[in-house]
C-alpha cells in the first residue's frame, strides 16, 4: 500500500474509532465510496479478513499483559520465524503465494508489537491501568492466535482475485473502517490495524 493511501487510511480509521467510542453515528457511512464489489461474497470476505486482523490486534493486549513486568521481550525472533515458516507452508497448500502470505503475516507481527509497545508506554505512564492478571501465553493466548491465523489464511484465499485487482485499496479501506467501528478500536489499536494492512493488496510494506 502506497504511503499516501496508508496515511489516508490511518486518518479514516482513527476518526471512525473515536466516533464509535463516543457512541455517535459511525463515520463509515460517510467514507469515500469504493467501486462496487464483483460479488457480495467477495466484499463480505474482505470484511471478514479485516475483522480477523482487528481481533488479532485485540489479543495483543493479552500478550502484553503476559509479558509486562517480566524479562520476556516484546520481540521474539524465534517465535516469529516459526509463525512465518508455518504460514508459508500452509499458503502453498491453499494455492497462495508463500512470499505474499509471509509478507501479510509479517505485517501482523509488527502491528501486534506496535500495540504491545503502546500499551507498555500507557501502563508505565498510568500505573492504575496496568493489568491485574497475567494470561498464560502458551495455554491461553497462542491457541486463540492459532485459530485467527487459520481464519486469516482462509480469508486470504477467498479474497485472492479481489486483492490482486486495482480496486483492492479502496475496498480494503472501507472494510478496515467497518472493522475498526465494529470492534470499537481505540486510537492505538486503529494505528495497529493500519500497520497490519500494507501487504494485503499485494504491495509489500
């Protein structure tokens, strides 16, 4: 996704999120019109994809809560490589380009870390907001992430023709705004959603 498109999406998502959290009418209804989807199923699948990416970002809260105040770093190169190797292998089985899918999931990892760092900064500045429970990364968090990964791979396969087209960017923008509103993303998570999207339309970040 080109820089100007990314910046535009950031503004749209953040504004929509703020409106959603205030309880006002969602700004998605006022977003720039995208070309009509070739099929209803394609449009729905693209929103399913952005919904899954938003859900993955919300799980970052539990990942951060599990790591905060411990010696476990936010960056985990070994785990990240295992995820990328896994999705590349599964992509081939779905008839997808492993390199393209790896780029999408690399963006998800970076988006997740962006949210974690933002939460760390928030908790450092506001101790009363710090988590009171420490989730189990292996037993509680990773199974959820694994289920989301399977869903994302399926959605990528279902939207492959659409994502390869010239209309992908505006449609993705609309889907992301809708997902930000649906999941009531705050500004930090909306920024994370923007970071998660650059490679979805086939333009590496």
